[in-house]
C-alpha cells in the first residue's frame, strides 16, 4: 500500500541531499517510490512535487543573485 506521508518524507530528504539535481532526476526518484499499480491515481503528487521543487530552485537562484549584487556594491 502506498503511503503519501512516507512519500513526502522521502522526497524531502532526497531534496535536502540532492538539492542541485534536476527535475528529471527528482521525477525518476518519485516514480521509484510509487508502486506501478498506484501510479495513475498518484501522478498528481509527482506533478505537485516537481512544481514545489522548481519553486525551491527558483528561490535559491534568487537568493544567490541577491547575494552577488550585495557583494558588488
């Protein structure tokens, strides 16, 4: 049986360890966590996770850019 809470915990841990990885790598990891019999009804969870990951990456990029601007001034 697929447990969404375990999925979320696993993904969070993966992102903490692999934060500079690509969305494709995260998608592959997510697919490995969901049994194939449950994949169709839980695809939304992967899509939501990838959107969240993109947001995190965008925030990190913005923070880095801001720090670079501060150092230049």
